């Protein structure tokens, strides 16, 4: 039982990170119908930006108080990653509207290859470890059956929850969110009633990147290490989460993220940790083949 | 009036330049912001205690900012230049002379490549050229042509192509090491096994829409690789399998011992004989791939592939069985991937899951995309340029010296930049020329006269 509880905590932590990345996939898919293959690498890039910002703050400026440093890292990471994703959208995806169907996906694959290799060239191929942060933990439960809750797990879940709340407000209550939902339903119609579609799409990419940047910082905090190839697997798993939850659906992405995190952790704990990636990939294939609209998604209607 | 018009056009031009400079400054500033964290700072592990330290690279950032500024300015100037009448994409008679020359000239060159090299450079000097240029490039040409059937002709984006390459390689390896079968028996078996895997994987996924299909094939590719890594009893795990039997020439091995190929023909032993033989084997396999593709394109099935690529809904309404059509393309592509994999195993003498990562799939896809999806000669040229080009860059020692001088990179290796440029090239290609460098299509059937069709006239994959 205590093992199960422990895995539940670990799974929810991991799932929060996946959920944050998954929102980026699901929003972009919802608005322009494209699998943003490079999103995982944007996440990896943001983890590197967080790492460098953290080193800059602690080593060069000498900021000692961790929570403040962490918040500055989060804000810096969100800003810079947003600039990156905005540029990527401008250069690699926007010129392709109206090109043939596979063009944006191929372009995104190219971008993904570019980003991971770029980081490898710029920062070197080795893993980058950071000193552990928020490493205290507390234990609860009857003696002999303690469950460990690390502070950083609390930080991750709390930051994710706050961010998702803010994000939910943005999409539901602001003009920007309304424009975005309008574009998602019908881009041409939205343009006719005066929504600046290009700008809305740009902002979608910016929001996706900002959430991925928070996920990147939290990932760095949780694992304490990052390497240039870390974009691929979390990216695919987050995409799986988006698909499982129903691609295009925002609550679905969060739900899917939590489910993927739990499945991965439970699979590793109770079956085999060697095959935990196979579990994620199999869920991806099975969902797409048998349940392409996911749990909360709407079935897709093919317009001729 | 005329003067006013002239002066206003002059004003347009000057303000044009000012605008261009402004735009370019923006591009430079944007690059600066993008570079600030990831290029300016470099986290390097301390030699003594392993903690990370920050290093500065202001020169690299300055170079990138200047490059962005100049590049943006050049692009804007090019765009602002008075446009010539753009050649309208019309069907014009195919320049069959040039194509024939290219085809037969290229073929002749490929056939004569090893003897010319051996004569000019001697047997030890030509080893590198035949092995790491000739054979290496031809493997990618074959993989490119195999994937071209799936992506270029049938319009199915397969991101897990390397899985079939792996199936071929492991089929030969396991058959040869456990049952001691010869390469020539294993080769077709490996191909057929890969094709079977293609069918098994293809059957459930082929009714998915384009990008979902791509993602599921990616997932299958990764599943196969993870299984190869973890099922140690079957595949040797991540350590791989070494000492795979070498290729034989009608039962004669290429080795320095009695009864070998060299001994049988009364020649002195030289490793070049084996390499030249391998070269001709992969050349034959690649040409087989090409020949089969070219012939199939004229059969109903090939035309169905291309029709499917252009418009799936129209195909379905005309009674084309889309599942079977896709499945044959998938299986045939997998078959050739399997053959190439089996050749890869016999050439390397060692296989491990490391060789079958997603990066490999992306490389093959880049070759197909850059070559112009569906164009055979384009794919071959792209493979030569991408694979051979980077091997060439590695030889340029002055490039190393420049990089060490300017950027302070002592261990500069151009192949590190391969993925970077591949990715960038794929993006640029999609933006500028989505139909690839060789974008004309020779129609496979015609009424009176064969006309080449510009890629602009056919739209791909709408529907």
C-alpha cells in the first residue's frame, strides 16, 4: 500500500510535467491541425535555458536565496523560450499555410532535428547535472510504512496547478482566449469577423512555449540533469498524453498527462522499468488506431 | 507628372533601403535575444569536482548576429529586386537527351568507380574512397529509394523506416550466427521478413490520416528498438552482436587463407577485393530497388500509389482499394529496407540497436525530402550530397584551423553539424521548394509524346 501511495505521488509529479508539455501540442493541433513535432525539443531547449539562467544567477550574480532564484529562472525561461517558439513559428510554419498536407509536419521534424543538434553543438553532448534544489522531504504514515514526499514534488505540483489555473482563466475569460477558441472552430469565419488569425496563432505558439518552459524548469528541478537528447522521449510521451486525452481538448491534455505519468511510474514499479517507454509508445499506437478522438476529444469530421 | 512619378519611385527605393536596414536590424536583435542564453553561455563541467561552470562566447554570438543581419538584408534585397516574368509552369517536352546522359553517364561512372580508383590510387589508397564514400553513400541511396516508394510515391509519411532496416540487419545476423546460413540465402529471407513486418505494422495503421500515420510508425520504430535493447537473450541487448559471418563469393570467403577468394583465383591477398565486391553488391541492390520502382510505376499499382498521394478521397470514390494500395507500398518499401539492413550487417560485421535510432530515420527522410519526393535521380543526388558531402568536409583541415582560430573550438568536427544542417535544410526546403530540388515529374503514361510536368502543376496530398 505504501508503495502504491509512493508511486501515486511520483506519477502525479511526472504527470504534471507531461501535462504542461501536452497543452502545447494540443493547442497547436487544435488551431492549425498540425502535429508540432519540434515541441519536445522546445521543451528541452527551455530546460537548458533554465539551467544556464540558474548558473548565471547563482555563480555570476551570487544570488543565494533559492526560491527567488527559482522564480526568476521560471520567468526568464518562459520569456526566452517564447521568443524562440515565436521565431520558429514565423520561419518554419507560417510560410507553409496552404502548402501540401505533410509539409508542416516535415518542416517540424526538420526543426526538431535542428534544435536538438543545435543544443548539442552549443552546449556539448554530455549530461549537465545541477546541484539538488529543494531536496528536503518529509515522511508520513505508520512506522515501517512511510511514504516520502519531497519538497520539490510539492513545488512541481503547486506550480503546475497555479499555472493551469491562470491558463484556464486566459482561455475562458479573456478576449485573447475567445479569439483563440474562435480560430480553433473555424479559422476563415474568425478572420471574417475581425480576428487577426496570424497573431492568434503566434500567441498560441507563445503560450505553448511558456508552458513548456515551466515544464522544462520543473524537469530540471526534478531530475537534476538534462542533455540535448532529452526532448525526444518526454516530447513523444506528452504527445501521447495529448492524444490520449483527446487532441484539441485542453482538460484532456492535463488528464492525459496525469494518466501517462501514472501509467509510466506504475508500469516501472510493478512490471519492468526496461519497458516503460514501450508502454508509452504502445498506448500512443493503440489510442491512435482504436480511439483517435481520445477520452475527451470530439470525433473528427472529414470535410471534402 | 512623369517627374513626380519618377521621384516617388526614387523615394520608394530609398525608403525601401531604410526599411530593409530596419528589418535587418530587427533580425539581428532577435538573433541576439535568441542567442543570449544558449550560445553566449556555455555550461562546462569542472575537471576536478564535476560541478558546472559558465563560460562566455561573445564572438560566436557576434558572428551569428552579423550573419542574421546580412542574411535578412540579402533576402529582402533579393525580394525587392524587380521581378522577372516568372517562368510559367507549363508542360514542355521532356529534355530526354540530358536525362539519358545523366542516367547512363552516372551508371557508367558507378560501374567504373572502383577500377578507376584502384588503378589511380593503388589498393590501400582507394580503400577509404570505396568503403566510406562508395558503399556508405550507396546504402543511403538504396534506403532513400526504398523510402521513396512509401513517402514519394504513395504519400505516406513513414517515420519508422529504420525499423525495417533493423529487422533486415537482425534477420541476417541471427540466421547467420545461429543457423550458419549464407548471406545469399539470408538476403531474400531478410527482405521478406521485413516486408512481413511492414504488413503487420501497416495493416492497423494505414487507415489513419497522414500525420497520425507518421507518429504511429515512429512509435513502432521506437518499440522495435527498445525491444532490441532489452531482450538480451534474443538480440544481445545494447552490446549488440559482433563477429557476423562475412560475405562470400560463390562460397569463397574474402580472407588471407587457403581456400579464400584470393587464393582460388591465384591472387595475392588484399582487403580491397572484399570491399570492391561489397561495392558491387550494394550497387546491384540499389539498382534493383530503382528498377523495380520504375517498372512498378507503370503498372496499375504504381499509378494507384501516385493517385493516392494526390487525392485519397477521389481514389476511394473511383474504386481504388486504398488499404491494399497503401499496404503494398508499405511492404515493398519495408522489403528494400530489409535488404539494405541485411547488407549493412554483413558489411559492418557488427549490429547494435545504436545504429537504428530515430535520427537515422530522419536522415533517410531528409534525403527523400531534399531529393524531391518521388524523384529517383533527385534522391540519389541528395544522398551523394548529404552523406558524401559531410565525409568530404571532414577532410578539410583548413576548416578545422579556421574554427580553432576564430571560435576557439579545438576539436571541430564537421560531422557534428550534420544533423543541424539536415534539419535546417528540411525546413528551408519545405518553405522554398516543397517539391524538392528535382521537382519535374516524367509522367509514367502519356498520349503521344512524353512531356515533363513541373511540380507546381501537381498538388500533393490534398485530401
